[in-house]
């Protein structure tokens, strides 16, 4: 290996100039040869940028709602389409506000919030002639800000008395506030939610949208008020419980205690699984990364096929080059060039060819990433510092691997036969 590296260093400048000259002389042939490498490296770069940006955005949004938040709901979350739920899931009973109260009594080391959403219907939220665009309605108790890490930016949240007495008050998400109160302070003003009049007491802080969905496009009602207006939703889905330990180190023990309390309340036999789902941000992040990891793996496999095709092209063109330059090889051997010098010459040419393809692939990948980021703000991209280096190293590796056979074949030519070559 040391001797080969020494041979590569000998005459490096001359070999590089010759390789670049050959590429410039045969532009079309060289372009077609490295096309597979360009496609492979571009695919890897673009996919890494899109998936990394996608992961960062989703994970950031999940953590923005509380890294230590424990969500207890009737069913497990599903990423992407899923089949019909089994009989056991369909028989599950709803979670209730009474479950939330039982958890509060058993878990003094945590805050427990209960909420129910109506996100899939047409809701009309109006201030005079101004109307919010496709908002959703949420029913919550007074623990909602702590239970969801969703602070109030202006005004206040509901008091326990307002929740208990189903007061006609409302807290607006920032998107709704911007839509129906673009030029005035909404606090103390009246709005209508599907025809019912409410007094605005607060505005939630802005979290930002992701992939076309905005958690800020909502109005929040006291739970009892929501139940009175949208009781069908409560009866169908029950409530979701958000449990937030006051100390991060209590997360596991709070999950264990909450599970025990709910299993007793719901009369789950000791030998049966939970009939409710406990979800943490870490679990959702792990599930999400598993899905995006599979997508990335599939795209990398496709990219490797492109690199393989590109490598075969490099090997073929180098074999043609060896045939065309047989006499040159004979002259070099006759004046004292070693076999390793010939190997070094053709390896450098193959590496130069593949490196040009890799550099073009990296540049195209960066352009695609920037283009996606500029044209699709909901799909941010991020280029890790290591990805361009990996793209270039992979392309150089393709040149080494697929250029080795032609280089070795060239070094084994008999000098006398090579000099006779016409």
C-alpha cells in the first residue's frame, strides 16, 4: 500500500493535468460516463437535506409542546395510513375528566390537563364580517397552558370557576386573532363560534405551522362550554389527558403511577394489556425517525444503484483508454516506469473523472435543497456539514474501486508488445 501511495504521488501534477485534458477533449463521452455518479450523489445529498430538515422541524415542534409531556389517549398515534382498528381497540371506553381528577389526586408531583378537540368539522369563528379560515375548536380545563407548554401571550387563561360554570369565554390562537382582529386588541371583545357569542379573555403564544398544519389556528373554550356546544365529540372520543411532571427526573415514576391508577379505574385485569395509550415526545420522535429512516434507506439504495452504474461506466471508459494508449504505456515502461507508476496514472485519471461527477452531484444537491427550501416553506431543508464531504469521498471511492481493474490491466501490458501496437 505504501508503494502504491508513493506511485500515486509521483508525477501527480502531470497525471492530473492529463486527466483533466482527457475530460475536456472528450466532453460528451466523459459526461455520459459520470452521469450515474452525478445522479447518485445528487440523490443522496437532496434526500439527506430534505429528511434532515423534516426531522429537525418535526422534532422541534414536538419538543416545543413539552419534552416531558405525557399524553394519555384512547388510541395510539399512527403515522401514515393504517388499517382498521381491532376489536379490542373499538371496545375501549373513553377517558374522562373524572380520570383526570383521579390522576391529580394520585400524582401531586405532576400537572394533569384534560382536553378534547373538534379539528375535522367546519367551524365558523367570526368577529362581525371577519371570519377565521378553517379553525378548529378545543375544549380544555384551567391546566391547559401547563399541560401543553402553550403559554398565554396576551390576557389570561380560564379560571377554575369559569371552567366549573361553563362560562362563555374564549382564548384565541394567534392565527385566529390575526384573521378576525387584524388591527385591534381582541381582549374584552365578543366573537361568535358557530353562532354562539363568547367574550375573548386571552390570546395564546404563536408556535408556528408545520407541513400545512397550524396548531395556532384554533379557539379554546372551557371544557364544560365545549361539552354543551359540541357534546357529540366528547361522547365519541372522550378526552385526552396531558400529564406533565414538575421535575424531569420523575417522568418514569409518573408514567408508572398514572398507568396503575387508570388500570384500576378501568378495571383492566392484571394479565391484560392497557386499554389506553401512553405517548411521550420521545416515543413519537422514535417512531417518526424509524419511518424517515426507512425512506432514507430506500433512497440511498436507489442512489447506490446509480453509483454502481456510474462506476461501471468509469471502468468501461478506462478500459477503452487503456486500449487507445497501449503504445504510450509501452513507451513509459521502456523508459523506466514501474508497474505501480502505470497503476497510479490510470487510478488518478479514474478518480479525477469520478470526482468531477461527485462535485457536480454535490452542487446539484445543494441547489435542489435551496430550491425546495425557497419554494416550499412548509418543507424546510437542512444540509449537515458532513454530507458534502461524504458525497465527494464516495465519488472518489467509486473511481478507486472501478478504476483499479483497468489500471492493473494497463500495468500488466508487456512493454515490447505495447510498443508494437498500432
